[in-house]
C-alpha cells in the first residue's frame, strides 16, 4: 500500500471513529494514551484527564460537606503566625 493510500485510509478511519464516539476520544496502546479530536474541539485548553476529573470531584464533594476553609482567611492566619 502506498503512503498516500495509508494516509487516506487512516483519515477515513479517524473520521468514522470520531463520528461514532460523537466527539473526542482516547486511544490507548503500549506506549500510553492519546486523544483524538478535531482542532475545533480545542478551545485553548486540553480536555481534563481522568485523574484531574477525580481530583475536582473529590474537592467538590469536600466543599459540599463543609470540609474546606476560606483561602484568604487561611493565608491571613499563616501571615500572622510567620510575621509575613
């Protein structure tokens, strides 16, 4: 198969996979993960990873349970303790 034929076949396969996934999707292989997406999907920031989503969900749950503190109050306390 010629390089041009491979490129065309790959383009068609990616377009079909994107349509089936209804948007960006992750592909995994022995070297790791990568995301397949259109340039129009990228609004200046890459999509959040699964790990980042878990951290956000955990923090949100902590906030809902009242387990967080105001950052400005905490900083004021630290500055007072260390004379900053």
